[in-house]
C-alpha cells in the first residue's frame, strides 16, 4: 500500500512542478483528519503552497477527497479506508501555548513588549513590491529576547539586512543594549519610519539606510559587525544575496547570523540546498533551528498572489498559517564572505514560492 502514496506523490509532482515524495502525501492525509481548511492543511503539513495544492487536487481526482459547498476539503469513504489501511493517524500539535513554540515567551520582558506595541502603532503596511509580510509583534519581540539569551545582543554591533518589514532592527534598537544598530532595507517608508522613531526617542546609536541587497554592500559595511539579522526571499539567488552579504558583514569567526526560512515557500529539498551552501560554501555552522518560530499576519495583497490563484479553494486564510523557522548560524575559522552583484530575474519567485 505504501506504493499508493508514492504514486500519489508522483502525480502531485507533475501538477505542482515541486519535488515531492510519499511522506508529503501522508502528512496531508493526516492533516485532513483534523481540518478541512486548505490553509490549515498547508500549515500542518509543512509544504509549499503549490505542493499542498497539487496533492489536494490529486486526492480529489482519485476520489479520495472532495471539496464541499463551504470549500472544506473532506476525505471520501475511499479516502478514509485508505488512511485506515495505511495506519495514518490524525495530526497532533503539542505546541506550548504560553511561548507559542518559541521556547521564550514574549512577555518575559513585558515593558519592552508594551513599548514596542506603542511605538509601532502607525507602522507602514506590508506591500507586495518587495515580497513583504509582517510577523506578529510577539514574534518580533521574542526574536530580540532570543538573541539576548544567546549572548548576541548586549554591547554588540548589529546589522539588519532586508528584514525591516518585521521592524526587527527597530526592536533591537528599542531594547537599548546593542552597541550599534544599522538597518538596510529597500523600502524607504520603513527606513523613514525607523529614523523618525530614533530621533523622537533620542536613540543615537541606530541608523536606517535605504539599500537594495541585489547590489553589493559598501566596503564600509564589510567585516564591521558582530551579528546580522535577515529574512531572505527563498529563491537561491535571493538567499545568496541576503545571507551571503550578511556573512560578509561579520568581523571574524564567532560572528553570528539570524534569519527565517519557511516550508511554505520552500521544500525540504530546498532547505538541504540552503544548508549545504551555509556549511560548505560559506563555512558556517547551524547552531539553532526553531521550527515555526515566526508567525506571519496574512498580508492584504493575498488575493493577488500565486498562492491564492493556485489554491484548490477560493476561501481566504482566517488565522495564522504562514510560519517560518528561526535559524541561528555561527561563522567558523576560515568562513567565506560573499558580496557579488545579483541580476537574476527570478529574485523573489520560482516554482516553489507562491506568496509574492
């Protein structure tokens, strides 16, 4: 019977053009025993949207599932019989509700959290032009607390590259423990917002600059920082530009980088490619991967995305469904900096990505 899963995966791969194997189909079937909401299925199965959509479409074609009048995806009796025969159990979630699975609760420093909420009330909204999507304020605050818990914040020089749609650089500066904070982002709205806050609050060790990370960094930024933070779009060219440049800013071995990677816009095959690049090409070690650390608020432009277009249902997400892992890397002796120009046309989107 396991051949059935492999056959379903092959058919879904042909539809989605995303690399799949039988484990992916098993996870979707497990999730279907808990929820019929497509976006919850994506979340529970940890798959790129095109892959999850392809699997659902194949299940419907094979008479194993159907979509009801309310656009819920349901297993047919044939599907239920297959699940039973294969011994597939319902998806279970043991995530800590207090810390939302991050290991550190955002309210561990409640005054910092309250100040961040107050300061960011008028924040610019995420826009499609730059592949933006904002995480919850609880996520941003916990990023800072996580960095502090690893000894990567106090008296450190920190650069934030292309991740300011989450206002991470602003939050690091607001914590008032870093020695220096530099924020680089292509969106002038965010840069102006940050600089206005710094001026208003008298934070004189933080600066935000408009910068397109497809361009090489200025020589004045190379080898000058202890820690970098980024949130790369998940194509290979974008990952190289964001993370390679982040590594290029590090002063020396022992320097640290933080960034997010999803399984909503990248497959585990892509993760392997990323990890090989990190450990063999750039010469860094992966010290932490906290799955589903980053919780994203569904962006206003969802209806315009490829994800909305290819989903087997037209119903929009109602809760948090897009999450990413929080990676921490550490530069080892002999690590390599990378600061080349990027001209790839497919900077933000490829066959696995769908949320831009």
